[in-house]
C-alpha cells in the first residue's frame, strides 16, 4: 500500500537536495514525472518545467501538474531543447538505458546537465531485510480484524510471499545490490558519454515498505541515514558538447 503523504514528504526532501544544482531560470524536463509533484514544486521555485511519463503510471489519479504521455523511448521534444533533465527513482526502471541516455543527450543543450536520484544499495539491502515486516504490515492493514481473530492468516501470507521482489529492470533481488551501486551507475553514465560532476548520498533513510512512515520524522531519518545508509543517491551529469561539423 502506497502512503502518498509520506511519499510526497520524502520526494520533497530529495528535490530540495537537487534544486541546489539547478541553475536559476533553467528550462527543466522531468522524466517519469508520475503525479507531477516534483514538476509542480520546480515550477513554484521559478523554473520552466515540462514533464513526461508513461500512460500506465500508477499516479494518474494523483496528478497535480500537466504530464505529457510518451512511449518510454522517444522523448517528444526537439533537439537541444532543455537546459536540465531531472529524474527521481526512474532510471532503474528503464530497460534500454543506452537509448534513454542518447535521448537525454539529444534534448539537452550542449553542455546541459542531467540529474538523477536513484535508489541505493542501502535501500535494496534494508528493503530486502525488512520484507517479512512489510508482508506482515500489508496483511494487518488489509485485514486487521481477521488478523486479530486468525493470526495464522499472517503466517500463511508470509509463507506464500517469503522473498522480496526485484525492484528495477535488471538482475535479481541480490544482484540489485550491485545494480543500485555507484560503481554500476558511474560506469553506465561514463560509457554513455556523460561526465560525472557529483555523486553523493541524498541523506535520508527509508525502505520500500514505508515502515514507520507516520512515526519517524524526516530529522530522525536523516540521522539514521548516517548509520544505516541513505535510501537514494544523487548523480549530477554533464552532457557532452556537440561535436563541431
């Protein structure tokens, strides 16, 4: 079950970390904008913003900003159109990263910047470790009265779903520890022509199960991130200049 209020809270925190790297007055494209929360906040901060996402996004009912539907492959804007491309927890869901990077390079102006916020190895580790708690929580929320009367229902749910699911588009739950690492992403970005200007933790701890979403405040999650690791990393990339003919 998605806690939209908590999700908005952490996405706003992550965007605040990103905005410091976006030059004032930039024309920004958000990839995988979902409900458009972050696009809306970027527009409120004074940026010119365009947003795109797939037609089957889970967030259409929550939409708060105009989001253009696209095919997930071809970005529907002309060459050299944007100063800045932004994505949040999107690139791990892109199967053909080479084509996506090429499209980002195409729509960015020469020397433009891309910024991607991506789940970390720490997020994968703690989300996997707390999987039984996530199953328990889901069963309890959906059938609280049944749980109180029939605790074996929760045990059956745990036995029927003992292993966490893969989150992204490559590898498995175990190998995602690598595919979500800076090592993988640095190699991928550089292989596709980007220069890495910055790579750092966002500095917020949470898991994919939204555990303690209503009881652990952001300040406490910041402290936890120093011990248990940040759920996401921020990558700032420079678009390669267009070669002169």
